[in-house]
C-alpha cells in the first residue's frame, strides 16, 4: 500500500473515533441533565415545601430581577390601614380583623401548584367562631335569615390539600356577608380561575377583602357590616417574571365578563384606604406591579 494512501486511512480512522467519542459524551451529558431535572420536578410536586407560606423566589419583572429575593412575601404585602385592623395568624392564612365591622379587612395567603393539584379532603363546611378573637366576633346567628351568604375570603377550595387547613377556612373571621349570586357566581369563578393560575404559574401571593366604606348596612344582632364590594389581588411570584392583577366586584348579582372587573392594586388602595407593601412605597419594581393590569398576560 502506498504511503500516502495509508496516511489517509489512518486520518479517516482517527476522525471516526473522535466523532463517536464526542457523540457518546454529549449523550451522557444530556442523560445526566434529564435526570437532575426530573429529580427537581419530583421534589417540587411530590413533597410539601415546609416554607410554603414563606415565599422567597427570585422574581423578575420585565426581565429585571428583584434585588431582595424575599420582597414578595406575606409579611411585606400586609397593608397599613386608616381603620384599626388586628393581625391574626391562622397558619395557612393571615388576616387583619376589624372589631368595629366584625370581619377582616384583608386576608392573605400563598397558593401553590402543589396545593391545587393535591385535593385530599372534602369541604369541612363547619362555620364557627374564631377562638383567637378576644371580643367583637361575628356569630352564625348574625348570618341566619340575613339574606347574605357566609362568603369566604381565603376559600375552602384553596385548602383541600389538608384537612386542618380546610377546617381553618371556616372560622367566621375569614367570612364576610356576601350576596348569594356573587358568592356562587363571578366571585366563585375568580376563585376557580385563581387555582388554575396557581397550577399554571406555580405560586401566587393572594390578598383579598371587603370594601367597607361605603357599606350596605349591617346584619344580625351583632351589627356585622355588609360590604359594598370585594377586592382580590393576585401576584404571580414564580420565576422568571412576576405579574400582578386585581379585581373589584360589587357585592351584588353581577353578570358582566370576569375581566371587566379587573383593575390595579393602586385602585384597590384608593377604594379601601389600604396601603399594600407599605415599606416599599418608593420601590420602582413594587410600584410597577401596583400599576399593572395587563389581562392578556393572565389569559
């Protein structure tokens, strides 16, 4: 065999060896990556995160990462108020209670993909007085024959993943007088949609409550204030980007499209006298979230 031909054959064999080696190496790397991603996914969906009510995700807004990863938390969103609202921690949700109006002015919790995917218990449906309150509580008798439903702030449907969590949503401090057709209509639609968003986006920070001024009078011997409207704020705190939307619905039999009640956090503040994220009034990222109402981002 000629020397030139032999050299060409040697080069060809070396090229084949290099190509095969590179292919096998790439395949092994891909396999390792797949295994790691699968392990992380399993851990996220099959185990209850101990800190599920303490979110510290690295969130982004318009591609800008929040400098403080613990910015969007329950503690930080709790608002200041023009009226006295006393904080009560019910483990699965936190609320600010008004002794005067005998209901909470706000209630906040975290809703995660795990919670909505794991429906392990049925609705408790046992409305009862809140043992944490020392005075000025509402009673079931205040709602009986009042013409209003006992409307949840933190819904029972958000807490079907755990029996104790579901039972806790039936304390009357988590309840407001709500028009029957609102409670079973558009408000219920929003609660269902919120759970769908949590399943899609992974984690939502939610805060909701009544609009107490003006009111629609009172019910019962305890003079429980009937709100004129209800608000709900939802913040997607999943990476890579965060978004926010709010809703305000009249406490009445409403029939308009759900998104026709969409608004901004700023508008909720205007109508309620609450100030969410009070320690971050000058934070540009929070202000961007509070003025956001892009319904297309949520559809």
